């Protein structure tokens, strides 16, 4: 009981830090600090249900109803307004052609050696390419199915909070003997923007590099013969009260890395965001694993 309470308190603290640090709209640290007030109405903290807390949003995600024709047409008509990462994800899917084989996804499965890349064999991250040490390997979660978060991380959504799921996943994981661990999975089949975040403290002025492995399920979504693959994953790194700096992952069907380097500010606060964005009603399943952090070239393990 005490352990679950400690998890809950840690999560709520992380969410409070997220809201406060992102919401600051003034200051002069030589960086961009946006007015976040217009987004506050869309921000929903994701808090898993526990014996002490009913969770937020209340209950677990509900099944998604099939979108109406009007909704589909509204999304189609908005495609020209989609951001560059969504268009890049779509272009990559179209370039692979119909019924292409995949490592993580629909269609004919790739076998050896085609299922290997620089990081993984199939859905398994290889030890020789991911030697660690790691800041986060997602071993410790709390909550219940569809609303599970890793210890010390806060969950959030700007869209689709009632439908997006957060889970621990063992299908796509690390190679033995570490294959008992999990990956962080974020999924939904409605438009959504959601993720998890965690703050660390480092020496002011330090160089901080963050790397995470990501995998997007190659869902091969099609509607009326048109490819609908517009979802992507993103790594955000935030310095003190500055806006987060983002790198995007748009390739589907295999484990790949996202990496970004920043310089710590005068307060030494660094916040890491792992986020998934889907502007359309697609069968999106995204995975994160093996977060690494280096401070001035030295591994940081928390």
C-alpha cells in the first residue's frame, strides 16, 4: 500500500512540475518562452487509478466508435494544414508501396537478415547496439491496463485524453537476459497528442544529451485507397522555463533512435518529453525504450 502511495505522490509531483514549467510565459534566459495560456484548456494530466485516487480522466479509455462520414471528410479537408512531420510520415509510407513487408507492423513479416537494423533484430533491441548504461529502461510501472505509467514519470494529453492508452509492453523489448523488462506503449485510434515527461537536475551550464529508442507500428492505414499514415513520435528536451526543443521520428515499422543535445540553464532543470501525435483516426501504436542521458559526456543514471 505504501509503495503505491509513493508512486502516486511521485507522479503528481512530476505533473505539477510539467504544468508549472511549461506554463511560465516570461523571463529573459536567452531562449524562447511562449505564452502557454491558450493551451491550458487542452492539457489533461493522465493519472492512473489507485486505491487512494480515482485517476484522471476518470476510469479507463473507452472503445472508440467508428468515425462518421462527416468526421472523415473534415479530417481529409484538413490534410493540407498538417505539420511537416505528419507529411514526412505519409511520404515515407507511400514510398514503401502497397503490401510491403515490415518488421513491426502489418503485411508480410521480414525475416533474417532483412529484419535487422543498426539497433534491433525484429522487435528486439540488441545488447551489442544498446549497451547502456541507461537512464530509464521502463521496468517499474503502476496503475492498471490502459492506464499504466512508469515510476517518476508524469503522463499528459492535449487531445484524445479519454481514448489514448498508456501501457507497459513486452512484445517489443530488449534482448535476453534483459527481456523481462518492458517498453512504454502509447496508443489510440482517434486523433490524439499525448506523452510522458520527467524532470532531472544537472549542473548549470552542463551539456546534456538525451537519446531514446522509438518504434511506430506500421499500421498501413488506408481509406478509399488512399494511404493514411500521418502519425509520428517525438523527443522533447526542455531547459529550465524555455520552450522544449523537439526532434521527430516519422519512420514506421522498426526500432530507431531520437537524440538531442542542449545546454543546461542557470537552474539546471532538464525535462524530457516522449510524445506521440496522430492528427487522424489511425491505428497508432508507439513504443519507447532505453532512454539514455549524458551530462558533459558522462552517463547520467538518476
